[in-house]
């Protein structure tokens, strides 16, 4: 997948995919969006001392990096499983400026998230382990989680750009992978997505969105 580097309003990078006419993150601020949608509204809603996270869309590794930093800050272990069909080459990932902006001393750790082997667990730090799966989750039967999850980051491209990732089959599969009390967050607030989440079995609430977006969704099992 061909892409271009872009700078968002908070100074952090995103990638633009010309073939989809789509950015990986909000142009109003990539880091700001990820913190709001996935860390504040998602990860920080789980009080367990050890948390299992499932991310749909590894992308630039930003959500994983922010989760790693959160694990180190709180002293809570995170096992992070992430799914991605189009991995970003490690050489391109090294050009991203997230670590420079957020935690310059952790630049090497950010790069390690991308250089880590696919399809096997990697202990990145004493608080954070990573399993990257190169998989097409638009065919959810291809993924069988070895564990169930406490937190889900649903970070696929927008429904009008990647409709195959926003189906009832997808959300039914995610529900089956969630532990009781699990929380799912997504930047998308479309009524059709909210209804599919409810049909899958989740309770769903609208929350204020990140800058540039009025609403987002949070779902709980």
C-alpha cells in the first residue's frame, strides 16, 4: 500500500493513502486522537492489574506505543495483540515522529514495535508484550484468539473507505473474543455501527469525539 507522510495539527505524523483518499489518523492531531479515543476512553477504563488488548489495525504503531507508555506509567502489565493486513516497513516506521514528540528516550522501543517478528509473542518491556498478526480480519473466521480480551481498539479505516471491516459478522466475532466487562472504543460514531454493536450484544454509548469530530463510540460487554 503506497502512502505519504503528513503532519497533523498537533505536530505528529499521519500517513495518507492516495488509493483510498484516506489518512491513518485525524488531521486535527494524530496523537491527540489516539489518546482521546483509545487510551482515555478505552484503556484507562479497565482497572485490572494485567490487561489484554486487541487492536484492529496496527497501522503506524501509535496506539501500541501509547499503551506501552501507559503500562510503564501505571505499573500494569499489558498483553497487546494487534492485527494488520498491510504492515508498515520498519524503515518507514523509523521516520515517524511520535517518540520524538512524546518520549524521546523511548525512540528505540517504538522502533522495536515495528521490527518485532510477526505471529509470535515478543516481550518488548517488562510491562508490555506484543503479538502482531498479519491477517485479513475482514474474514474474521481466520482469527482465533488464544485468549479473550479486556479492551478492544477498533481502528480500521472509515466505513466508506473500507466497508468490509464494518459488518455485523465482524462485530459478532469481536464480541465473542471479549471477556465480561470488556470495553471497545472506536472513533466512528455512525448510527449503523452503533446498531451493529448493539446487535452483537454490546451496550453502546456516544461520547464526545476528539478535536475535529463531534462524537465517538464506546461499547461494553
